[in-house]
C-alpha cells in the first residue's frame, strides 16, 4: 500500500484481515466441494471444478455455473465470477473476461471466435518480455499465434514453448482438474513502507524471510530443491 499512499496521500487504507479471508475461503471451498469432488483450489478464492460427473444431479454446466454464483451470494454474502468452458485455460480466461462479478460460458464451438481477436498476452506463458518479442516479430494476437508456422514460433520462444502456445491459441489444453494438489512452492515476501537501500538492512530482512519460509517448509513436511529470490526495485 505504500505505493498507493505515495500517489494518493488521501487514500483510506483498510488493514487486511487474514483470519476472515481464511474463514471465507474455507466456506467457499466447502460449498464448491459439495457440487463436485473434482475440485482444484489454486488460491484462497479461486478454483477449477470438473462438473462432468455432476450433470445428472445438478443440471447442465451453465445451470451449475448460475447456481454457484447464486449460492455464493446467498449463503456466503460474496460475489463470484465464473468462467465455464471445456478446458482449464479457456475457463480461466472466461473468468478473467467476466470480472467483476460476472459469468461467461464458452461452448466448444465458440472458443476460436473468443480467442482469435485477443492479444497474444492472453495466452498462458506470455509475459511482458515474451509478448514484446512476439510483437516485434509480427505476432500480436492469438490469431497470429494460431496461424503461424511452428518453425517461426520456435525461432522466437523455443520448441516446447512454441508447441504450448500454439495449442493454447487453438483452445487445446488437456490438463485435468487435479484435486488436492500438493504445494509446489513455499515462500514468503514482504513489502516495506519505505524503499530500502542499506545492504545491512536488506541482509537482515532476507534472513528473516528465509527463516519464515524454512519454518513453513518444515511444517508442511517438505524439503526444498530450488531456491528463488525475488527482488522488486523502486521502478517495479
């Protein structure tokens, strides 16, 4: 929030209530889990659901999506944005396009029409740097990626990424919804009220953050294989 305060000194800052967030998240996941056991939570407020086995009991996917929004509103007092599609990628994209507090259902036959006009950055794996590399080579939209020769994309991003991007550009994503996914990363981070340039303070902060991450690792019963240090400078 220090960045927001610096830009807008009159802003009203509401301190976070992590206990309330965890409680609401638990109730949300319990509600969703009652609709299908194939639930993959990806954050405290986001999850993938495979409702293919719930159609006979709850109705068609569109009706299930409407019921989710209604029940979250009525039972939890929260808003919910839902994207419904036949793949995880398109469902996630539909949810992003429907925000805030919306619903977007994308039948398989409509996937191409939805994807093609979007910028290439809409594809998973295309961050700012990759997006600029693609744009500089003439690939600005999802349609450009879908219609490109694989060799052209390979020369820009490598073969594995090229195959992945082109599959996504055609709406193909064969990853299943995976319940109870184990932690992939465990870490911690801190935003300081003021920018830090003193090396001694930085080292002390790094030690504290490392100790916190190590405690979480031990508590989860895991061991680490790769250590990543993320630093954000004053120009972000």
